[in-house]
């Protein structure tokens, strides 16, 4: 009976260590190099439509945004401009929709939507977020990336799979 009990405990422990981890929130590192939101934003796309009335620009078709080490691509990106009290214009935020891919260093995140608030240096990804890193993958419904600190937080049914190391390094 003792052997059976030890076997059951061992089996339960191994299942627990390899089971998917589900949580509501998770904090992770994002990007091996901190980004600088004050750098110029380069946008490449197939088409551009400018709305003079509301001060926006819509880029469509294989949109690629580059800012320093950060790369953001999507099917469509809406650029919302702001005007300060002195009449100086700047980018307030970027709204990316469809096949969103955010890459910084070796880290990459996919989502359905993203909103990049330039002054805050934050990108909020939403809708089936998948974060791929060297150590593995995480999924959630929402991820907030802080480009200046190189960190991110994930929320909304966060899931990852943790695999304990089976190689102890001693050949056994």
C-alpha cells in the first residue's frame, strides 16, 4: 500500500508541475531593449487616407510602424493627432486593427487590436493576445506593454504551460 501511495503522490506532483497555469493577471518582461517613445515614428503602408476634419490619418494594407527598436504591424492603423495650446501638432495615439504584431528584441506579441499612447509609452493589446518569448508562450485577453521600462502585464484568463526541466545535466 505504501508503494501505491508514493506512486499516486508522485503522479499527482508531476501532473501539477506540467499542468497549464491559469491566472487572472501576470507581470512579464517585454523587449530586451527599452524603447524610447520620443523617437520619430516611421509608417509604411499600401494606402493612406487623411481626414482634415478630425485630424486623423488612416494607413491600410500591410502597415508597418517602426520606432527605434519597436516594430508594430497590422492590417490597418489609425493615427490620432493632438494639438497643444501653442498650436504644435504631434501624435496622440495609434490604433492598430487586424493581425497586430508587436516585436521588441526577441519578444513578439500577437493580438486583434492595439492602442499605442505615445506620451505614456504604453501599448495595450487586446483580443486573443499571444506572447512568444524565449522561455515559452503566454496567452490572455489583454496585455499592457510599457516600452520605457521594458515590462508588460497580462490580464483576462492568462495561460501558460510550465514544463519542469527533465535534463538534470548529469546524464541521468
